[in-house]
C-alpha cells in the first residue's frame, strides 16, 4: 500500500468485543485473571496476556503496530518521550566500557545526554562530522556498540548520508540508530541499512502538540543474530528478528519504566490516519517559505535542503524521493538582538520549543534549548546567536509569508 492508505489501514483492528472501529483506551494499571494458573502462564511465557500497564497495555500495543506499519518495520516499542527513545535505544545496546559513534549535528537535548549523562554510566560518545566517512570509520573500534545520527539535524537542518552510514555499519556489523523524528515514514530503513528508527511521536505523528510520547521502530535492516551484543543472545534464540524489541520491552520498559501512558498512545494513534496528508502540506509550506526567505537581503542564510543551492539538496532529493524536503527550516539573522526583535514581532508563529504542531512554531535555540552550552558546543551543533528555527505549520502559506515579511521589517533586519 502507498503511504496514505497504509497509515489508515495497516495493522488496524476493530475491537473484538464491540466492533468499535477506533482503538479503545484501556485506562487500567493492571489486568485480572480468572485463575492463578492463567496468570502464571502469562509470566512464564506459556500464554499471552496483559498484567500491568508498565509492562504492556492493549492501547499502547495497538499504537506500536500502527507505527511499525508507517515505517514498514518489523515492530515497534512505544515509550514515554522522544528522549526516552534515544536514551533507551542506546542503553539497551551499550554499557560501561563501551562507546558509540555519533554525528555531531544533534538536537540540544541529545547533546546534553551524550556529553553529560552517558559518560556517568561509563558509555563514551565519539562525535564526528557526519559527512566525513574516514572520520566515522576511524572512530569505530572493538568496543563500539552502535552508530547514531539524526536524518535531518535539529536545528542546523543538515541531511545525513544515511546510505553511507548504513554501508559502514554493515561493514563493521553494528546497528545504525537513526533519529528520524523530522522525516517519519519517508525513509526506506531496510534499503539503507538502518537497524532502528527513534522518534519523538510528540511531533508530527501527533501533529497537534497534545501529548508527549516516543517510540523505537525496528526497521528490519540489521541481523540481530550476528550482533556483537552478548546480552542479546538469549533473546535472539527465543525471538529471532524481534530480538531487540523483545529485550527492550522485557528489560528496559519493564525494569526502567520507559512506558507510554495509554491515553497518550491513543492520541498519537489518531494522528496516524492523516499523517501523510498533513506532512505533505507542512513540507509544501516550508518549501515556499524557504524560497521567500532566500530572496530577503536581511536573511543571512536559509537552512533548508529543498533549495537547489543548499549543500544537502541532492542528497535529500535522493533520500526522500525528490518531492518532499521536510517541514523544518532555520534562518540566520544578523545577531541575537535582531533575532529577538523578529521573534517578538511574529503574530502567527507561536514562540515555543516544540515541533510538528498544526501551528507554526518559532524559537531562538541559543537562548532556549541550547542555553548554557559553550560557544564551542553550539558551533558544533550549528547554532549561533542569530539562528531561528521554524517548524512550519498548516496555515495558508500566504498569511505566513506576509507575517514573516512584516516581522523582518519590524526587526530592522
């Protein structure tokens, strides 16, 4: 099925008891059984069932099935947030004494996790230029347990060479983990050697900024039976291609409490029906806005791969099918004062740090998400004092263009 059809029909099930066509919300912490023996069977693996919503919930499971279909993956695990997906995927694969090799073009929250917290758990993070294949290979050694990158980095809007990373990952037999929040469902993970996609489902999958959530999707591009992760071996024997997800749910979700709330799972499930239609409109609006900004003398630089002159244009065209270039863009103005005046003048763009809302959202990363980072760290992430990140909404693009042009004039940019 094509994306619009797949997102509506794949993995959808009517309620067995009532015939209801919408996923029921199972707001129950626990689940009762008719006999002690039946409950024992579930815990011992002799039967299937739900026992406690921290471990598994029918509404969450329904969302996982639908989300896996979005990526044509082998399965999914829904978690409490996008950062839970990132940290959970890494902690499931790497431990004390191990290292991971990651692109340096990262979201500020991920940067903080990598620089401040993972080292406390004994996991070294080696940051590299995502387009320097020699540097990527040089950073990998016998203690490397995964490769990590963002498909489209936030907020620098760099497009990773996923096929190149996938080829390297295959050569060294390591899983490639891709944060694909910005381009959910638009990349063929199996074709390009992606092992796992991680998502903040809070963003475009929800689409209205209603609830926090995250997910890990096994894209099917990695053979877990060949993985160098000894702790996964028993799970490979029992679960085959679902080894990682089985381990993740059986250990990380159960023991560390990564679980997603049933109501949030239901909210995000409702976003999948019309996800592709919304995503197309987001991207169309972003492309038009990027062209307008590119023609404005006051805008020092427009960071958007849909522009033919952008350094990532050809790579994005090949990776995303040549039509859509993403719903996110950034612009550079002269300095912080100009950026702040522009931000305060905007009427249609909400001043928010979220992404993927139906409304257009504008933020100054230097003073918010990246506040307190060193100049060197910000430079590595592509952030300076004049940078503004714009999550383009579903408004009429002409209204957005008028508002942003007026705001540039007010800012004296």
